[in-house]
């Protein structure tokens, strides 16, 4: 980062920084609200449910709109109202029971001063990509360990595999230990890379979207794995194969770790 000095006159930076500066000024004007513990909880759950909502609506429309079925990984499977409510209830309860206390502990140290300057656009892109790559490696190692050790799987990870045909709201259907582990990796990575707060926000939103998309059960022509070249990104069918076969495709996003360890398996073409 070029500067995190919160005092002094604002000096005009390069075009990449000027592009993000108006947005950052709007966020920084609400710093007291944005750094409060309730906001962290509300922002996280609102972003998550906002990413889930389009796929929930598609699940409701799918039986009536036959054209949607061609994009569904499991055309004959649809989550029931009971499953949707169970997933939603667990998400809300865990945000209140885990994220809120963690936010209170973090804020007890006092809010860190935010920089006046926005990050440059290439810097934001590097930090977000770096956080994604680190998160992918950490979750891959955690995931393999919790599948290869039967006690860890039964105790901590089996709950997430309760739904063989995954759907968007099942993304965070997991136990407290798994959710805390993912949250720890998130916080660790932005600290290691010393990310600008705006980069942290961008990573958080992108990470939520990618995880929901991978569990959504819909494989569209514009899905992320079709936009990333050379098969570097797994995607929804790739992750769905993990939920059905358990012993492959452990990385959440990219494919290089599974390729290196010999656990990569390609989804059959529809």
C-alpha cells in the first residue's frame, strides 16, 4: 500500500486510484457505522442472502420454466421449504452467536484509522486475487484433512454434506468449527497482505458470491468457471461432484491443488 496516513491534505493519485476515490470517500464518511459490530453482522448476512436470493428464485421458477432445467446440474432436484428454512435459520443463528461476539472482541481494541486515499485499481485486484489464492490453499488443506480423518469428518464436516444435491442457501449450512475456520482464514489473509479496507470489502463480497455460485446447482454460460481460461477454475459442476463422490475436488475454487495431489476429477459433460 502506498500510504495509510489518515491526516494531511489529499494528494491526487494515479488514474486507478482516482477511479475508486469517490466510492472510498462515501464509505469513509460512514466509518463509525461501518466499523461497528452490528454493521459487520448485518453486512455479512445481507451480502450472503443477497447472493442466494437469485438462485432461490430460480429454484421456485424452475418447475414452471422448462428452459431453466437445462442449466440445472440436477434438473429433478429442488430444495423443499423445510430445507430452505433450516439453512436460513442456521445462518442467522450462527451470525448472531459467532460473528457478533467476534466483532465485539475486535472492536474492543478500538477502531483502526482508515486511510484517506483509495487503493489503486491494480493494487485492489492483486490483493483480492492474492486473498482468493491463499484462501483456496488453506481451505483445500482443511478440507482434505477433515475428509481423510474420519473423526474430524463425523464431528465437524459431515453436516455440510447433508444435502447431496446442493443449493444456494446450503452454502453456509455447516457447524460452528467450520464457519470459524473459514472466518479465521479470511481475517488472516487480509492481515498478511495488509489489504486496504476497500480491498477487504471487495474480497469479502467476491468470496461470498463465488461460494454461493459453487453451491447454487446452476451452470450458466456466464458462470465463473467458463470465464476463467485453461480449466484453472472448478465451478459448480466441479464442486457438485465433490458433494456426490466425497473423495475428489477438495479445493473450493481453483483446480491446481487437486491437480497436484491427484484428486481432480472432471464433471461429465451434460
